[in-house]
């Protein structure tokens, strides 16, 4: 995995804790159109093995990224602006480095715990700025298995075991039972988590398992034959706990229950909400029923017909349609309804035997509102959708009523 011939001496292999160092610039180059430097020695970890690169500074210039150049395995320090100095002083961002050390070490421990407590072998690992995930070769784990995995992993943390990373010679390497075999030929670096897990890895790790702080699986999802689990260690786990605690405390105070009763409270509110919705629907219907009777009592009588002309302000079109249906269920009724607002609506209906085409009458009302959006059948028509005041809607209904009267 590690070549003997390396342009840059990788100091982080033997020491993950030194964050300030001096180096000589060997080459000024570019990486994807950004200035980049090759140094003779560096503590910067270049992206690789599922671990993102360190960030930091060289002589005060920001190092945005570090990458390995394939051709000679030189470490490219990618900068946000050019730097021409021959000697540089490097500083690595301590927060990001510590976070990576905790999570990379935590991943080794968790992968071994998954193997021992759930016979789930790690198939891939992804480490991002916010989330760290492990994919295992099992389709789901039982709640008991999750508990056992987490308990075992955290026992290794609490035992504060020493962590050792070294380059064994081929004879020694042959005797080591590695969890994960190296994926690249060459010199192999081995990481030993205090006798619990032995694996090939080139990343930065803590010196003792206690520094991982805590290992918490926060989420898992089945993905076909594998399961992806997201976990958090140390500082990130504390931050996650703080965030979730704040949300839970807010909710519990809002609902005036203990946090363990939150789920029950939410279920109760959901079912109350459902019951209220159907009660509201029934109450609305009763209201429309009595409104129908009042409107019918005040309807204009024209021979066998009764004309109801009524404009409203900001009324729900669905409720207006219901009102039109109820009205026109009575023989001889013509309902000319409308509602004003940003999207005014005109709703016309008539009882079965009335020989008036409501779609034609609608056109008159829509023309008055200066739109032609709408249509329907001889017994029911609807249109509008443009802004109109109550006066404008009333005027449109009056014109429609006049058209109806002419057909009597
Ligand atoms: Zn590692």
C-alpha cells in the first residue's frame, strides 16, 4: 500500500499529534487549476482510504485540500492562492484532525464489533464532513444485535487500550490476521486497536481508544443485501446529543410531558387531529345545509324558477361548489355564486329540468371579470382565477342574472 520511493516523507504515519512543522518546498505545481506545493516532509494527511484530507495553512496561506499524486505518490498541498516561499511553516487545523482521528479509530473498533457481535462484515466506509457511514454485508440487524455491537464497541473505548500503527516486514506481515487486507501492493501499514482489531490502514488514529470518547450508531438503512449505518464519535457525538437533547426538551416542554411520553403524545394529537377534521367536515356540511334554506327563502322567484344570486369574499371554492349542489338539488333553482379575492371564482349551477345553459351564462360573468378561464356543462360551470373585488364579483353575477332572466 505504501511505496518505498516517496517524494514527500509522510510524518503523520508515526505521529498523528504534531500539528506544526517546517518543510522545504520541492516543487510548485497546480491541481485542478489551483496552486499546489510539494514539500520534502509533511504532517498533512492527503485524502485516501475513505478519510478526507487535513486542512490548515502553509506560511499563513490556506491549504484547502491535500491529494496524493499517482505518478510518484508526492503529497500535493492545494492552496487558495500562490505561495513562492522556499521554506514553509505548516499548521494543521486541530479540530478537523481530531475529528478524523476519533472517527477513523472509531470505525476500526465498530467494524470489529460488528463482526464479533453481529457477524456483519464491513464492505465499505465513507467519511464526510458531517456523516460517517459503514456498509456491512447483512440485510438488517435486530435491535438486540445493535445493542450488543454498540456495547462491545464502547467497552473497548472505556478500556482505553493503546493503539499502535507500524510497517511490519513481509515475514511479520504473514503472521498477522488482518480484518481487512491491503488494497494496494507495496509496504503495508498495520493498525492495532489494543489487541481488539488488526487491520491495514494508512489513516490518522488516536493513541489510546479512550480518546474516541464514545461510539454511537445514530441511524441505519437497508440497501438491498447490505445495511448502511451512520455513526458519530467523540466531539461529533456530543454535538449530536446536545442538538437532539435541545429538540427533545423543547418538544417535551411544549407538550408538557416527560420525553419518554412524547411518542404517545404525538400519536394522540394525530388521532385527535383526524377526528377534528371529520367533525369540521360534518359541521361545515350542516352549516351549508342551513345556509341553503336561508338563501332559498330569499331567492328571486321567476315563474317556476328560483334564482339565488350571492357573492362572497374569500370563501373556499370547494365549499361554494357544495353550496351550489345543495341549492340545485331543489327543483327549479338556479344558483349564481361567486367569491372575491386574489383568485376570484364564479360557480353557476341549475336544477335538472331548467332549460338554461350555465356554461353560456358563465361566459357573460367571466367577460365582466375580463377573463375566459373556465367552462363546464349545461347544468354546472365554474371559472375565474383572476383577482376581483366583492363589487366586481357582484356586478358579474348581476349581468349573469340578467342573461338568465332574458331566457325565462
Ligand atoms: Zn484507519
